C-alpha cells in the first residue's frame, strides 16, 4: 500500500512571468482595494480611466465565479455603473463569520466597519466575505486521526 500524497493547494497569489494569478481571498482583497479606489476617485471628482474600470469589472466577475463556482453567471451590475456595495449590520456580519454580534463589533476595525451616530455598525458584505475566506484558508486542516473510519 502506497501512502497517499496530501493534495497541494495553490498559493492565493502567484507571479507568472509578467502576470499575477489571484485566487480566493487574495482575489476578493484585490477587488475590494480597486473598488475602494474607484469610490475615493469618485468622491474627489476624478473620472477613472477605462483600464481601471475594466480591471474592476474583471476582478468582480472573477470573484463572483469563485464564490459560486459558475462561470456562466457574471455580475449583474457592471462596475462602471455602480461603485456601491451591499452594507450589512452587525447581526448579518456575525452570522457570516459564525461568531457573536459582540465579537463582530470587536472585529470592526479589521472589517473596515463604520459606526453610525446611532452607535450601530455597518460593514461591507464583500469585506466580511473576504475576511471569512482568509480566516478559513489559514485554519489548519482537520486531523484524520480525529475522524472515524
């Protein structure tokens, strides 16, 4: 009997010559950074060029395919038409992260949360999703010695 080789997972960021391959949480991180930059430009009255809009759209579509594992359901709203993201409250962020609402509030700075005058927190859904994926990708795999055969 030959010992089985554990499957290897590709790193989330790979440099391939003059190209960069992004996967998983790294893809969502890059998408969020580009979209945040577009929002900042919009706030400052700067019109983004077509190359940046194309990059944002490609990252959004790839992130959507990564989440759904389908390449036939691209994002419904083009990035150029909307820089808005879905804002969620503490309760939904906690549910997505599998933690208490209080723990989600403690993570607010890591999640780029925004506290309103009412003291309620708002989070960007994509940021919470990226945080969850990053956390899951850093967890050690389950030990096979704990599983039943």
